C-alpha cells in the first residue's frame, strides 16, 4: 500500500454538488464542465443540477422519495436527483396497478459503469412489478453516430449480457432492437404526423444539413418511449441521464397531441383563455344567482359586475379584461355555469359520437366539443381515455422520467467512452479496473497531514462516487461511513483507493462470471442478435 500520500494526482475539480446551504451531502457529487445545455448527441455535462430545476422544470427527486415503495439506493443517495411526473408510476407500483419502465442503449461502445446505473434502474422497477423494456437503439447508432451494423451487433450483445447479468428477467420483460421492431416503426410513423421540422430545429438545433435518418431516429425514440403503452395506456417511467430530457419533453408533448379529446373546464359555450377563465371562475363564485332574474346567473351579469370593478382590483391586465368582456357580452343571456368540456381534437366521427353517448347526466353538444355538467375533471379524463381506446386510439398517458447524475471521470472532468482511463467498462479486465481506480483523481488534500486536519473532499471525489454509485451496493451505512471518515480526516486516499480498487476488481470478476452464465439465457430471448442489414 503506497502509504500516506493522500493525493496521487492533481485533484482537478471533479464537480460540484452539495445542498443549497453549501453543506456537503453524502450523495456523491457527480458533475463535469460548465454548461447546462441539454444535448442528446453532444458532450453533456452538467455543473449545476439546480439549474435543471429552474431552467427546464425538472422536479427534485427528494420531494417524492417518501412516496416511493422500497426506494433504490440510487434514489436514497441522491444519484437519481430529478424526475418529471414520477408520482403516477410510484403510485401504480404501490397499488399493484399496471406500470412500465423503459430505457434504450445506443450500442456505440462497451457498456460501462455509467450504463450500469440505467440497467439497475430498469431492473429495480421490474422487481417492483413494472413491465420492463430495454431496447437497443441501433437505428440511432447508425444514423446519429455512423456505426456499422457489424459494430452495432457486437456492442448490442455486450449491453444485453450485462443487463441480464445484473438481474433483468427476460421472461417477464421485453427486449428489442429498433431496426427489427415493425410495430415500433409503425408507431414512429404515426407520431411523425404530429411533429414537424421547425420543432426539431428548435428542440435539437437541427438545420438544413441534418440528414433525414437522424430525424427518423428521433421519431423512433419517441415511439420507444410510448411503446409500453401500445397495449394499454399506463404510467411509464424512462430512466435516463438529463441529456435525454429534450426527448422526454417532446414525447410528453406528442403523447398529448395524439389524444382524441382534450378535457378542460369552461363556463359557457365559448372558450376562455386560462387567465380569463380564472377571472370568470372568481366572479362565478362571488355572485349569487338569487340576486338575478329567474335565479340565473348569465354572461351579461358577470360582464356588468366586471365593469363595475376597478381594474386594480382584478388580477389581469387591461387587454385580458377587454377580451373577456367582449366574450361575455357576446354570450349575453346565456347562463353562466361551470362544466367540463371535451374538446374534439383528433377523434374520428364514431369516437366523438361514442363519447357523447358515454357522458352521463346533463350534457350539451356543439360542433367541436361536448360540455358535461355532472362529471368532474378526473372522471372526464378517465372517460375520454376509455372512449379513445375503445375506438382505436392510443389514449397515451404522458410518459414520466427519472434522471441520474452523470458520473465524474476517474481522471477528473467528464466520464467519456472515448477516454478509457476515465471510465471503467463492464468488460475491463478486473486487474485493469483495479489499476484505473488506483490511478484515479481524488478529492484529497496535498498532504496526509493536511488531510487529517481538514478532511478530504468526498463531494468532489470520483473515488467516493464509485463507493456511492456502485461499490457500496445497497449498504447505506458503508457508504456513509466512507463519507464521514473521509470528510472527518480519518480516511486517507491511499487506503481508500486500495479498498475501492479491490471492490471494483471483485465486482468486475463477479459481473463477468455472471455474463458468461447468462449467455444461454440471451440466446433464448427473442431479440435479434444479428442485423440482416448490409454492412
Ligand atoms: N437516445 C438514447 C441514447 O443516446 C438511446 C435511446 C433510444 C433511448 N431510445 C430510447 C433512451 C428510449 C431512453 C428511451 O442513449
Ligand atoms: Fe480520498 Fe477516499 Fe476521501 Fe476520495 S473519498 S478524498 S479517495 S479519502
């Protein structure tokens, strides 16, 4: 053991994490350079995860952690840091209702310990009862990365073996490759009808030079994300890195755009903008129908009441007031009554008729919408989906996502498949894995003495990350002990790395043994391992 020098290499800042208060968190601070642009095909690094919440509306995972049954250690340790709309998935698993998990892998190189996070996330959801899907994004690898089919086949096999070795159950779950899944491609074609080039331009920065296959790989990914819902709509989670968030947002949009009906709330036959609706809702609440002729509150009454109220007392600007007044005056003597509206967006004629029939109680039918007076919003959403599915629509629920932190490269900076020393491949010779950890950058101090005095910087240490993300497995106490000992100055980097390197070696040995054991299992699955395409 090389002794006390806590620092074998300059500790290039590996990244920043920590809570808002600046207190270090024992959650492994993974990060890289400095931009927050989320680019699925760029070199994604994120220096400040907080920005993802503010700028992109990703929600903090911590806030729903308590609602998750038996949370995975990656969730408990903050490695899974964010989500979009994960609640329905957590709830479905909790209540033994249908739920699904899906993620995809571009077979561009060896699977490495970063991919293991995603494998583990899929497997954990499968163990919690979700239908699990893992796909090989071979079309994307070919179109966006220029991989040959031969390379793709080789790497695909390696991803699949690792996934199975880590515990994916192929009998319960589904494996496919994009190029061989006809249903998927049909869905992609359908979804393409709701997406256009300007949108791709603004989301992905595509331009006139972008080749069409690349665009096709985007709609294919959209289809991947919605694929688990082909049989029936269900809450679905897509575990990915935050670089994939643009895809998730687009898929959520497309899911919505494919729906037959849009459910909203209304007060009269005409449409109101959200701000206008809030204003009318407020007056509807305040005004008593008993104060008007035949005990009926009418559009014109609300218009009058609005006109008598000084603009300062209304929560809208003059233009909004003007437009709502015009609408109410045109409505005139039409009674003003809250209702649930089903707007016909994409329904067939039969589906629209079926919806009308299915609505119980008082209803009013217009050319492009139906208003229901005795159904609340949630019931209406459910009914709309039911009628859609019965009439040949998909009835998609917007897919949810969870985001894990990027791992810091072992050499500092970002973990990159193209820099072997920066990452550990799941196929690395265990001895090489050992050496890579031993050579890793740390968050240690210049001297052992200083380290004892000030403590190490576990939050900026790629080696600590290895402990938190992988080497401690489910053992939170062990991870915490490493952290506490490090920041408390009791742990020196030399020994710490020796221990991590040893654990890494054991992990790789065991994993590779399991990979051999599941070879046969892989042959039994029905995923095509060889592409029929031209090389
Ligand atoms: N684009 C993903 C990547 O670059 C791979 C992928 C394809 C994917 N389809 C997906 C990921 C569906 C999640 C869900 O790795
Ligand atoms: Fe050093 Fe280990 Fe602390 Fe990292 S976690 S700084 S390697 S003691």
